[in-house]
C-alpha cells in the first residue's frame, strides 16, 4: 500500500503540497462511515522513507482511497522495533470543528437567535456548511479552499432545520439520517479545492435491475462470516412530547405520538419516552403541526437497532469500484431466515502483512456507552 502525506492549504499557501510518499511495510485500520466521520490508524517503521513527514494537522491519502487528517502521533521503541503511529479522522471529520453561529438578524419572525433553513435535505445541509465554513462572517472561521458542490436538491423535498450553537457535524448527521444522505469532503488536487458534497448512495439491492446486484451471503461465498444483531434495549415506541417555551412548566403543551404506521403499544411492549422540542414557526397556527414533525424526527432515533456485520470475501464485488459506503445492498443468511435490503453504513479496512481485510456494517448498530451518554446530553 501507499500513504501520501500532504500539507493542507493555508491563507498564504493555497495549494495541496505532497511532502512524502510512504511505501514501506505498513499496518493500518481505516473506518469509513456514511452519516458520520470514521477514523484511521496507521503504523510504519520510524526509519521508513518519509515517515518523519507524518505530523499533526497534515492530510493522508491512504492507498488511493480514504482521506484523513492526522490528529495524533505516537512513537514506540521496544523489542519489536522502532515505529511511528499516526491516527486521526476521516477528512470530513473537519465538520466537527465548527458550531452553528446564528446570523446577526433573522428576518423570520419568532426565530431570532436561530439559523433556520427550509428546502430539500441537501439544501439544508449545504446551507450550514456554507454559513459556518465558507461565508462564515469571520475570516478566521473560513476553511481555506473549500468549495460546496452544486445543490441537486436530493433527500426529502421539503425539509427544515433550526440550529443554534450546535456542532455542524451533528446537524449534518441529524439531517442526513432523516433524509438518507451522507456527506463527503474530498480534495480536488488539480484545482487545489476541498469539495463538500452529499452522497445519496446507489441502489445495488437484489430486487432491482438497473445496476449490478450486490448480495452478501455465506452460501454465495461473498461473505466469510456474518453477525446479525437486533436490539430493543434503547428503543422507545410512545413519545410524550412537550412544546418548549412555556412560562410555567405545568402549562406547557404535551402531546402523545407514535411513529408513522405504528399502533400505540400496550402492556409489556410499551416503552415510553419524554421529548422536549422547540416548535417555533413563522406561520401562525402551524405550531402543532411543527411540534408533530419535530417529534417524529426525534422518534426515529429510538427505533430498535438492527445491524448486520459481514467480513467480505474476495470475489465478484470490488469495494470502491462495484459498491461503496452509502450504497443500498442485500445481506442475507438463509438458515437464520434473515434478509435485509439495507444501506452500507460503515466499512472497516485492515491492511497487514497477510493482506487486506474488509468488514462491512449495515443498518444501525446498538448504541455504545458513549452514544447513550451523548443522547442523554442532547436530550437535556
């Protein structure tokens, strides 16, 4: 494999400069994700040519595929040798480095102090990137060389979001998961631009005929191993939703909702949740419709977690050529009676002396301890 190391553009040097190419024996783990940023870690001998070019803040292009930014350098010298390890985020992890700053004045009545946007999901996502990384009001907030790709109005046709001091990456994830859109941040080395765009993914499911069908199945020898996980532990199905902003808590409007298409659960199946949402809207009398819309968006976060993990076999499907993160595919295991037409949400690639190993995750994995904590903080 090959690791290329670049210095990113700055105000006085608006170009990507390749400062080194590492081709020595490398072990690496790269995790790419659709809705959020993944991460990487790579280890090379300290004596390898250009290993000294690995440094915090520099960009790495890993094996002609994933782009990352180095956040940490670790050096180790022991019985197994002298090594340097660089780790960091997918390049789109830069979206976590800004928060949404509301404009000084918002002409929509009742929404002062918030940055509110309406339009397609893609329009909303690109608005917050443009407002906080490109036309950011303060020169120091601008991400040098950034270019936002042309809006194609993908995702939900009529979306809306209202934000104030949220991490931009969290806003993109919230919008993207609801609209089925991931996002990418990719250098255009020829033009020295850093291009932000959303990604809808392509349809490679078994039931379609427009593109190559991608089916991961042990019996078809396209998967080496499979793990299916269905978890109700953090799920909820009945939502008591309170409109924020009442002067007295006991006077606040509270309405009960279930997700669209679901009946109200009873007895042992009932799992209740309280939500507090801000339902400010510029149209008088639409507050209740807006309350329901926002409640149902939050309710989607509490569906049962269903995920499928496959170690991918070397075979008819080539990652990044025939399919990639964000695409819709089919995974199945006949003896378990499980078939999922689902989205490839994460790909872990491991490079070692024994070769390359791909492990794919489809659907929604159960929350980690950190994920539960983060959800509680957001809810509060």
